[in-house]
C-alpha cells in the first residue's frame, strides 16, 4: 500500500491531494480570483499567489487525509506543461518537501493526469468504474484539444489535435467578445441553457483526419456580431442566450463529430472526456447521446476532476510509483 502526496500548480489553481493507492483521501484547491479583472490569467500574479497558497494548501491536504507526514511514500508533482512561474513554485516545493522527508519524487505530465483522473476512486468501498483499454479520450481544455487512443495508462497515441487555438480558448474568446466576464466557459454554459441552440449557425472548418482548428470559428463569430451590431447596437443584449447556445453547439458538435469518427475507426466501445471543458453540460449530454446511439459506454468525470486539481496528479503518480518511475531531483519544469 502506498501513500502519495500530489501537488498541482500549472496555471492559476494551487492544489494538493493525498491518495492511498488509487483512493482519494483529500483534494484541496485554492483558486485565484485576481485574474477576473484582467479577463485572463496574468502569469506573474499567478506565480505570486502560488507562493502564498502552497504551504497552507499542502498542510490542509495532509490534515484532511488524517495522516502524518512520515506516512507519505512519494511526492508527485506537475512538471508541465503550464506557466513557467507557476510550475516553478510547485516543482520547487515538491522537491524540497520530499528531500526533507527522504522520499522519492514523481514527475507528472499535466495532460496525462487529466486523462488518468478517470482511474481515481473517491471511496475505497465504491465499485470500480474506470474505462477498460483500449478506449478513446477527448482531452479538451483552455490550452489543449486532443483525441487520444489509450492502450494502457501511459500508452496514449494522439490521433488528432488542434492546429491552432484550443476549444476552451474559442469559448473564452466568444465570452470576451460579448463582454460576459472571465472565465467565459461556465458563463456561456449557464446562459446557453436559456437559449435556442439553432437560432444562429456558424461555419466550422474542414480539417482532414482527426485534427481541429478553432481560430476560424472565433473569427466568424466576431464578424457575425460586427455586422449585426452595425444594424442594432443592442443585438448582443437582446440575443445573449441564443448566441451562447448557438456558439456552444457549434463547438461541441465539431468536437464530437471527430470523436465519433475515431471511435468507429478504431472499433472501441468506450469513450471518455477529460480537461476543463469536460465540465460543459452540452458536451457531457451530447457525448452520452452518441454513446447511447452506438451502445458504447461513456465516461464523464465528476465536476471536481474536470478543472486543474492534484487528485489527477496523484493518480498518475500512483501508476508511476507502481512501475518504480521516480524522477531525478535536477529535473526542471517545462512549459510545452
């Protein structure tokens, strides 16, 4: 039996978690509100906030787990990708903490951690409900969009990915254009529930294979609103809910069309989603609808595992611990 302390600091959430094998004992997250007034994450402010949050967050995770520091067998941390300043805080703390305890460290890829969050159990007595290999996973967040074929925990083949912007960036940009606030994803999702998703239609690019492009969707949405606002300066306010519902439908349908194509091509019967955008209600419901149509099994993460959190880092660290894959103390963080 192993006890893993995990640390996540890749962007603007400071998080620490404790896992005993694959069971989550605690998962503490400190979010940063300071970025809302700027309409996006300010890297320098993020790293400063991590410095303030890291010690109380780790202390809280250990206390909530009901363990002593001496029970920790290894410290897992997000090495990248992410913001360099933010990563430096988490990586440096993890190394120092592990050295003080005389424990090994485990470096974790942030994107792999999102996918592996499906294997984290919240209760030791809960029935096992994780995807079986092979399966398809759509990893979709503010900075990344990929379709992955998983043959094992760390055998992830990228079948397709965005060639420019990520889906989350497109959603946040649409929210910014309409002056809805930041982060835009949850706001658009909430307003979309009140609107007609078929009110407006936006073109999607024709990209070969399983790759994506979202820059064109952002541009078409911008030009569409520019033309309408010339005719009616109050157009956005009058049609806010319908605009949110329509742009959300455009992006979700574009995402899942290729996921469905990939699952059929590779003859898998289990499909998962992961990453921050996997919290989107339309994405979750449409994935379930497609899986029901084909009699596939859909794996949709709990909301608390969608955004950046240390629980996903911990489960990735656990599987590396089983393989004895420990990191050297000299390893630096990486941004890409």
